[in-house]
C-alpha cells in the first residue's frame, strides 16, 4: 500500500484546522495576557493582532498548499524553497517537541479537567511517586498522567485504523466544541453581562496600559499565538484531501477566520462579565471557569470542565492525525526511520502514528522540581515555552518561501495565488519578526534554548544524509 486515500472533504478539512487550533488555551491564557498588558482594550487588541497575523499567514500559506498538495506540509515547503536541511530541522523540532509536546500538554489538560468530576484523577495522586533526578528533575506516574497516556494511546489506535476514523472523531468533537464556544460567548454577552464590569472595562478600555506597551504586546502574543497554533496541520495530510488545490486554501481561510473570530468574541464576553482584576487573578488562570462561576456558582465550574474536556480531546485527535504525515514524508526522503515511510493496510502511516504516540506518552512522565517550594512542574511545558520562538521562525521562513518560489520557480503551476500578495505576506513577516526579536531580547531564558533544540538537529541531519 503506497498511496493515501483522498477522503477529506471541505468540512472535514475545516474541522482539522479548527480542531487543532482550539484546545484549552483560549480558556486560560487571557489571564496572563491581562497581567502583561494592564488594560481591557489592549487585551482585545492583542487577540485581534493574533487574528490578523494568523489569517494573513493562512492566505499566503494557501499558495504553497495548492502548489504542493502532498503529505508533509511545512516540511515539504521549506525543503523545496530553501534546502533539505531547513525542511529536516522543522520536522526534527516537530517530532521532538512541537507536535508531541503539545499532544502531551493537551492530554494532561484533559486529565486535569476530568478531575473536576473524579477527584481521584489528580497530578498529586501517585501510582509511582516522583523519582528525583539530578538537575531539578523527576519522573512520576500519577492518575492524571495515566489518564493522559490512555487518551494518547486511544487516539493513536483510532487514527492507525484509517483516516475515516480520525475524521469521524475530529468532526464530532470539533463541531461540539465550536458550539460550546458559541454558547460561552452568548451566555457572557446576553445572560451574564455585568454592568459593573462593563463600566470598568469599556468606559475607558485603554486605561491602565503598562509602560513599554509595544514589548508587552509582543510578549503577550506567546499566549495567544500558542492558542491559535497548529492552524496549518491540515497541510500535513494534504495527500488525503479531495481536490486539494481548491480545498486546502479554502479550509485554511475558513478555519482560521472562524477560530480567531470566536477567540476575540470570547474575550469580549470575559470582559462583559468580569472586571479586568478578576481576569488577571482568576484561580489557576481559568478565566472561562471564573466567568461561568460568576454567572452560575453551582454548575459553572462543572459546565466549563466538560466543555474543556471535549475541546482538548478533539484537539489531541487533530494533532495525532496530522503529525505522522510529516514523518512519512521525511522517511520517504530517507531523513527519518524507514518504517515511518510505509502505509499500513488502512492506507495511513501507522508506524509513524505509534512512534509519535509513544514519544508523546513518554513526555508526560518527566517532571520539573523546585526544591525551594517543593512544587512539581511538567517538562513538556518548559520545552513548549522554549520552542514557541523556534516555531515562529519556521512560520516566517515558510511565508518567505512564497517569495522565494515565485523567483526560483516562476512557471510552476499555482492553482491558487496568495491573496494580497505581496502586502499580506510582508505584513506577516514584519509583524512576526518584531515579536520574535522582542522574545529574544526580553524572554531570553525561554527563547535561546529553543534555538539550541533546533540546532541539535544539524548533526542528526548530517549523519542521516551521510548514511544515505
């Protein structure tokens, strides 16, 4: 079996775009963004900026997707526009941290909110107590970690059985979570609207903005961009999309516009119910839970936990579905394990699905340990913080690939040409580059390590290339 089946239509593709984007971030990151920015107006502006950048990238990215409708997405685009090394470095970072670390993080998020209904599902309820390692690290297995691993294994199994199973789960859960977000927005704007919060937040929405506002907006983008990340995952599975030259650009546009619109409205709803101080100080940063609890103290937290469980489960499925197609493309170029380049009887890269699942499950186990406070963290959280800047660098390079290929391959067929070219691609590159510079200058401790993770792929590429 050497060929994919093209079974993903427009609705399926939009659900992959939206489903991979919507996890738990939108329900949480606004708290930290509000603390960084200090005013309701700039909180909304920061989310709007994320929306502009994401949609601009999607409109530009569509040209590459229509031009190269094959499995692999960004790996293929970087390889063709620049060199196999750049493609490999993206695939390397995707497998080691970006895709697998996000799967681990979102699966643990599912388990945490499952704990609202079953208190025994807790990160402090250990099956294997933490085993401490040198350097402030530990390994443990709690009930919450076990639940996260079960989710990863379950969704790896369903996706290894064929893309029709993956798309069924994706369509169902993404449809439900989009509906949940719409209900959250409607409840906040129509039912729970608080006049005191409205007056405080919207009478002078720009009051209270922090000094060094430009830097704060750039740093705040870490949260919002992470929440809107993975919008391009459908291009990983381009080999399974029907009429890809039309559907890929269209699904990227529809999916990103839909999600960033919902995200912006969700933040307006938060501000309609909660004063900014309540958003900044929401318990455990769970802003959406604080909003629903303010409206309905008895059932608000449970309703939000159920909605986030649906959201995170669907998000994990989208990530599990998409990532293995990149490793498949890398293996076909002899830059990954040879077995990853094979399709199973269901015409999906089953070996890649399970390799990704295994590494994601292993990333759930390592913990960070602060000896001064006695508190445990999760290693994947640190790794994801590190690679946010690296992921942004790859996005910039991919949008730059639109310009590069217009010069390098001017006569190549382009069923879709980037709308707004060259203005929108330049807008994205300029905006994303400004954010990247600020991160390297003002968040050096979490950005330079990400660059090191990327560069560790250089000797691996050399070894694989030499091996032939």
